[in-house]
C-alpha cells in the first residue's frame, strides 16, 4: 500500500547519526522536516559504528568538528534534551612510530590551539596507562584524557526523539528511489511508497549516497566500504578500565565494551566497491585470526581472552577519506556523506552547520568549506596539515 504524500521544508534521506543530528538541528530552527530511512533508525553504518568520541586528526578542520561536538556527548540534556548517548569516559590514545613524531607534535599543537585537552605522551607513560602492553615500534602517543566512546544507536534515537518534539516526521522502511526536480530546483523525493515534496533535500545516506545523487546527474566519489568488528572476552581478572586505542604501528584499534569485552577492529583488510544492497557477510575467519594476532602482539595478556562474536558494517568512503558536506547540483540539493567510517563523533557539529547552510545560506557553528563537494572535480583532495597515512588501507 502506497503512503500519502507528505510535504516538508526539508527532506533528510537517512536516519543514521548524521541524518538524525541534521533533522534535530533543522527542526529546532523551525523547519518542517521529514526524515526518510530505507531500514530502521541507526540500522546501517551507525548501528555498527565503534562509537569513538575523540578529537585527534591530522586535519584541524576535522578536529574542530569533533571538538565542537564533544559537549553534546558530555552534556546531552543541555544540548539536546531527549535520550542519552551513553558516553563513557575512558581517555583516548593514538600510538605512532618514530616516522610520525614531527606530525604528531604538529597536530597536537594545532588541537591545543583550538582548546582540545591533549598532549604527546612517551612510551613510558603509555605503559602506565595500559599495564602489560608491549611497545615494539611505538615512539610516542597522543593522549586525550576526556575522550571515550558512546552508543551510536542511542545517540541517533535521542536526536530523532528531540527532532520529533520539534515537529519532525520520521518514515522508516521507506526507500528513496530518486530525487525529484523541476526547472533546476529540487521538489522532493520519489520512494517505493509514494512521493513527498520539499524545497530542499539532504542526502545523508551513507553507502547509497552516490546512487541517489546520480538520479539528478550529480557524480560524487562515494564508494561502498565494508569493515568488520570483533568482540573479545577479557581474561578472568582483567579490568576493562583501559582507554580507547588506535595503534598506527600494529594497524589495530580497540576499546572496552562494557565490563567484560573489548571491541576490536583493523585498519587493513577493508572491502571496497560492489552494490550497497548486497547482504553483509558474516565475519570472516581470516579476519578473526588477524585481529587476534595483532591484538595479542600488543596486549599479550589477551592470549587468554576469547573471541565472542563479530559483525560487518558498511559506510561510504571517499578518495581522501574525508566527508562531503555542502550544496551540489540542482538548487536545494545538499550532501552530507562520505564519512569514511569516522562520522559518528562529528555528527552534532555537522548537523548544526548543515542546518544553518540549508536554512540561513551559510554555516556558522563550524567552517565546513574544506569539505566542499566540488573539491574532487577541482583536483583538490583534502590533505592534513601534518599528514598521517590513510586510516583505512
């Protein structure tokens, strides 16, 4: 049965954390908002995110987005009101080899300049933060004592609950098939359950974003990207009181998951391309073996741990592994996509900035011009001020 036509000022395609944040900020500014989601709230990339809340990047513009977003996680009631992101403060540590020492010092200095509480730590200090860690190849680390992780699904639901209180509508299980236009202007969307009208449409659809943009002749380099996550049981007697860690030498990352588990992921072994509609495959055995080997190489006491479960996730990735944010194509079309697996922590600031761009004509909360959709066509991919290697490789 096809649904009735709805009319809105802005249609947001996608109810992951970025779409939910945008919907909240639009509705709070008085816009009539309709969110259209092909599956369920946080049912795609967001629901399988690792949920890191940290500020360290090799690009100050990206660090600033995370820093502006940070108070939402620590004072959700004051910024959003509804729900709870379940933020857990663990501290965040990124460990680097000697070759990246100049870069790490430069990036930390840039982040300190915008107010982030961060500093460079020595291998000896790292050993104090994580008892029993082996530091082969580690020259230094970045330490953010206030950072941690949050629950991506709860964060998305909280944004959408607050958006509804401001009058937004949310349609789930409704797949957008194409963007509608007339005379070079966006007029709405056609879905598998009917059409809906609006003067502006924001594509916040993860791995499906390029397919949707192409329906109005907009070509964006957002490729489906698949990444796998494992959950390992901590050995008996081992505390989960350890920080979120990115190990740039070992190509592995981890964080606590409750009191008994570690969430573990790899920088390498990611799958690019293919249809975003193909089913997610179970966690591959060779990936579990690789996770285990890299983890035990750094935390030898995890040899007594146990693999419990795992899953695959999917997002859209760009050639420079940075988001695409801004207007593109016909008048009234906006893009917030290509987050490349790192969009959770920046969602509050991006939602606020994109809402300002759509409704006021310019972003004020944060400068998002670096992430302009036209940068690839112009041959201007984003490069950090003190660049590291690409995160996913």
